[in-house]
C-alpha cells in the first residue's frame, strides 16, 4: 500500500483544448500539455482539458507522466490527471483556448464540472503507474449534452510547477495512457463517487463544522426516514455512484472538496460499525488523537491512497468519509443575500427549501446585488442586505462539495483467503 499527498497550489491558469495527438482506436493516447510560462521565483498551477472524440471506452492498463522543461530551477509540485464523468462534454470543449485563473479549475465548465475523478498523479520528471494485473480502469465516453449518445472522453490535466531562478521558465508535459489488451483483462474497475454528505452540509458564518455533525442534524430532522450514513459499501444507498453488492476489491481512494474544505477523512468501519483503521493513520487536524485510513488536506490537490495489492473490503465493512469545512475562521466568509432579517441565508440541500444563498460580493445593508425580487429566484424575496451566509453544497464554485472517490472491482469468486483480489487468475471478461 502506498500513500501520496501533494502540497498546496498557489495559482491556477486553465486552458481548454480539443483533440489529441493519437486517435482513440490506438493502444496509446498521447495527451500533450502545452508550454506554460512560470515567472521568476514563482509558481503556477495550470489545467488543460482535452477532448478525445470516441464512442468506445478506453480500458486503461498503465499511465506515464513526463514533465518537460529546464532541469535547473524548475520543479514539479504536482501533476494530476482526471477523467470527466458528467454529461456536458460539448460545453466543456466549447471553451477551447480560454484562460482562467482559478484554483482547482472551479470557474470553468458546466454545472456538473465536479463530476471528475482523479486516476493518475505524480510529482517527478517521469512518473509511471499501472492497474493491478488482470484489471483495467474504464474511461467511459460521455455525451456532449445531457441524455445524448457518447461523444468522447474528457481528460483534465492539472500541473503545478515552481521556478526558483531569476528569469521566467517554460514548463510542459506529456501524459501517455496505454490501453489494456482485452485478453489480459479479468476485471473492469468501477468508479467510487459517493456524495451523500452534501445533503446535510451546512456551515454557519464564522465556524468550522464537520459533515458528521451536519448529517446528524439532517437525520434528526427526518426521524421517519432512513438515516444518511455518508459511507460506501455493500447494502448502502449511495448518492452519485455505484456500490458493491458484496465484497469489493478497492484499488484507490481519494476525495473531492471545494475551497471551504479544510480536511476530508476516510475511515474503515468494521462489522460493528466502529472505526477499524490500521495503525499509523492520517491525523485529523480538528480532532486531537483521531486518525484516519486516508486524509486530504487541500481541495486543489487531494492526493491518492493506492492499495498495492488491492484491499478487500468485506460486505459487512464500509468506508465512512467526512469533510471539515471552514466558513470565515481562517478563510473568507461566504456572503449571500439576506432573506429574513438577522438570519444567515442558505439551507442544507436535504432540508425543506434547501439551497445555497443567492451570492453577493460586498457586504452591506443596501446591496444593489440583492433587490427584493429576482426572476432567477422566483420563490424567494430579499431584504436588500448582503450578509455573511451559510456554506452549503451546490453547483457553483462558491458552494461546497464533499465526495469520496476512487475505484473498485468485484473479487474472484471462490478464491483462497488472501487471493480474493488477484484478478490475474480470471479468464478475460469474467
């Protein structure tokens, strides 16, 4: 098992491009990151979205990241590769050539921009990775518009470089994605993307709050409904992704947050529902003495926990996750248009009338951004004041997200203990 976490990014420049150097029918996709100028004694995080026209899934076996540029003075903080899993690839591709200075690529793309999953990462000049023997990760084509036929792959490349010299340097990169040979694939890894914590996520101004706390409040408000568990495993209803029907072989884990996210922790739960994390876990920065199986500290660079060999998650176990979000303690407070005098606007999505506050940018009792009525918010009225608001989950860059992501596959039936995740023993397609 290997754990890799990455440092905090300082600046983001996003450029969208269409097309790749290699046709998707080939065994290898060559994804080129264009040259980026890194200022003297500075650093730049840059993202490039590449659209690969295809209607056929690309079953990934191995990947390689090659960072280019001068050897002296130019360093790589991180390089991340995501696959887009939304339904609006056409809108993403239509932004070709647009430069966006936005950490985490939050200010570009359609409302489902957060439907992307990290699957490769590294911080060196040349980094290689692979799926376990007999396993491939399916990169599935998505539609250009919701409900449409598969149109292509959307691959997001996110690199951060630092320049320690006294003059500007130019950085670039190439990512090689190699297709698995069909005769060598016994299992296709499926995505983990669980977002139920967003239903209760609600952080008042001037506070740090965990989704464990907010989900407990959500469940208390709905005593007759099934409890939201913010967990992934067999028999657990998930929000936003698939779940196993029995035991599962977990390949990797990561997380997804927005700019209010300060920490995401993942726990292994035993059959009794209590944490059963192995020793030497990741310390929780908000709860002294608590450790986790995995922890992410930076929304722009969540890191990856890769299991080698893959880890068996029994059907009576689960993965629980939680986010700790900051609304104005160490970062800027969220602002929104007041709806009731003296009450911070914004309500958790899972509550009655839930939704984010109408955003505004400058606090004051008479804000031109907050007229009494707004056609974009037909069921709401406003006092005219722009005030500190609650942070809740939503689609905009100012709203928050909290998701457990990763990949898994079904174990080998009838395998001896300790060999359940050895997919190399399976015949192709099983």
